[in-house]
């Protein structure tokens, strides 16, 4: 192993702070103040994140307000996710040289290979999508869904044709931030109400939580599989770490000034 990267397990945090800390870590990594960093975390409340380019109107904000469900806009693209009982990850790395200096699709492929290996370790039979498709006809309507898990994009992973992880990436000239969600349990009634879906039948067929496949799976077992798989895939050591005081300070600034603000979250 020629390099040491960071592994941070933050536990459950608020929606705004989760997004702020991911951005803060990406900033320090891009500024060469920290090595590539894999962060795993959870949510202190059921929360919604929407993609950077997504319209806030695709979420039932009145329902979310009534049920105390925070709605936060991500820095990364993609579509909306109702977060709850899951393992969420972010990965920050520089892109000027090295493994991730090529295209967005190349980096998706490499990161997905690590997660595919992790799912193999827990006994799944993952299928990695490495073809870019253009859907036409009746299936094309799925592409209009506000839900991240409603369709499978390049580099994403399925088991028995059902999506088990959703990811999105933000890319700068000098680095990238990839965020993703691995549901353990999917709260389909909540999805129907938050995203105004009349029926969850088609969502049941298109994605699943890992506890539907492995009812006894422990979150720590999945976390260990992910960490080990990143080490094996990229031939590195992942050192258990915590955010630096500078990262926490910047995250608090971003939490208050950006991710908790209506100006950011309702900008589209």
C-alpha cells in the first residue's frame, strides 16, 4: 500500500450539517490539506436531499414542514432522496493527477467497483451498469421521476434488477465530491407522500433496501465491508479519523449560511 487515505464515520447528523461537512471535507482535500477521504454517516431525522439542478416543487414542502422533514439541496446533481434507515457516504479526492484525473464516467466506474466489491463481501450478487442508455417509449416516463432510486444511471449497482445504491457527483477542475445513499429499509409510504406518488408499486420493483435481501445485516458489517473494499480496490490504507477542527468550523459556517438558508435550498 503506497498511500494512506482517511476514513470518517460521523454517525447521525442533521441534514444541513451533513451536506456542509461533505463540502468542507471536499474543500480541504482539494487544497491538499487532507488526503482523499471516505466518509460514512447517517441522519438524525428522516430528511430529503434534492439534486443541485432539481426544482424544489418536485417535493411536497407543505407535507415535509408538517412532518418536520428537513429538505436540503445538495452540491451534487442527481435526483431527490428521502434519507432514513441507511448508510450514506461521501468521497472526496483530487483530480488533477492520479486515479481520478480522467472523466466523470471513469471516476463513477472506479468508485462503483469498490462498492460492488463491498456488496459481494456481504453475500450479494451485484450488477454494475457500465452502459450509457437513452430510453424511448413507455420506459422514458421513469426518467421524469423526481426520485433518485427510480432509475439506474451509469456506474450504479443493482441486485436482481433492483437498485440498491444511488450516487451523484460534483466535479471541479481540481477535485470531486461523490455522495451516495445505501438504503437498509425503504419507507415507501413516506416516499409516496413526500414526492406525491400515487402508488409505490413501480418503486417496489425498481429499488430495494438491503434488509429486504439480508434481514439480519448489521450496519457495522456493511461499513467494514465498504472500508475494506476501498482499501483493496485502490491499494491504499484507510486510516480511521475524524474531521479536523478547521473542517468542523467551515462546516458550521456552511450549515448556517448556505444549507440552512431558503436562498440556497429553494433557488430553483
